[in-house]
């Protein structure tokens, strides 16, 4: 499984690079904090493969990287080669990039 760090994601955001960011957390988690991107529930991801880019870099995140890592592995099994897990998830983003984000 390929991973990307929060510092690498910040650089992509800051340079307006073309990529797709997908948040697989639950609705109640989005109410606590978010870093943008498209929301597709983890449980619904495999039913929404048509929403995932096959041409752009796709970065998937959750709270700490575990759920998004599992999704990356599942997507790789069905042929996606462009998916990256956000290492440390939104907690790493809150610790290293934006300390104003609420951690839970």
C-alpha cells in the first residue's frame, strides 16, 4: 500500500495540484473536524467505485489511517493503482499542519 504524509498533502494543496481527496469517516466525525475533500463513507466505498478517479492521484483519509489503509488495500485488489493512504490521518494533520483542528 502506498502512503503519503500530511506534509506531502499540504504541499499538493498549496500548489493547487490535481488530486482527489476522499474522507471515509462517519458523518458525526465530520462535524468534529475536516480538511476538505469528498466524503464517501467507508461502508459505502466499494459501492461507489465510479466516484473514484482512475487518472488522478487519489488520497484517502480517516481519523488515524487505519480505515483508510484498509480501503486502499481493497481498492488495490480491484485494480486501482493510484490510491494513497494518508499516513496518520486527520490526527497527523492536526498535530503537524493545523493545530486549530479538534482532535478526538
